[in-house]
């Protein structure tokens, strides 16, 4: 007798796994592409001036798509420069582009590294990351570590 439920479940689970692998692969490709574009924009800015992003954005919006506007291109350049500043390679990470965009406003290198590490260890969503940053978890953990070190002395 054929167990239809098990066969259906197996096919659906395989589909879910395939979708997650495909999504992960697409997201990694997006992060790599935006990193590389950010690098090129950074280099172009040094050669042609900062306004080059505006000129490129104008052309890209018309030729590639409206999402590649000036603000989005600035995010890409900022992302590349952030990775240089924190001396970190985004390709070794499991974070999505959405995660990185949440981290871009942060200025403290140690804080950025902390949230990247926490995201990877806890497998946080973008929304959960936003919540942690809003609650200033980094500052709280930092204070707790300082207090515990002071108590030991």
C-alpha cells in the first residue's frame, strides 16, 4: 500500500530545501555583486569625484532598472567601504543584503562586528537585528563586560 502522505511530504520538503538553497545562493550573489559594484564606485569616485555616482545612477536607472538609483548606489559604496574599515570579508558571512543595509548607519567598528557575529550565531532575521540595534544590546553587553571585569579586580 502506497503511503501518499509520506510521498507528498517528501516532495514538499525537497522543494522547501531547494528553495532555501536557491534563495541563499541568490542572496550571496547579490551581496558579492553589490560588494564589487561598491568597490568600483569607490575607485571611480577617487578618479572622477563623488558626483560620478549621480551620473552613473541616472544612466543605470534608465538602462538597467529604477532600483539602481543614486541612494542605492551609495549604499553599495558604503557597504564596500564598511567592509574595508572593519577588515572583514562579507563572502564568509551568511548575512543578506538586507542585514547589511541595517548595519550601514552604525559607525563603531566593534559594534558592527558584534552585530554581524550575533546575527550569524543566532541566525537572526533583518527585523530581529533591527530590534537588537534599537534596544542597544551592544552597549548593554559592553557595560556588563566592563562591570564584570571591575568586580574581578
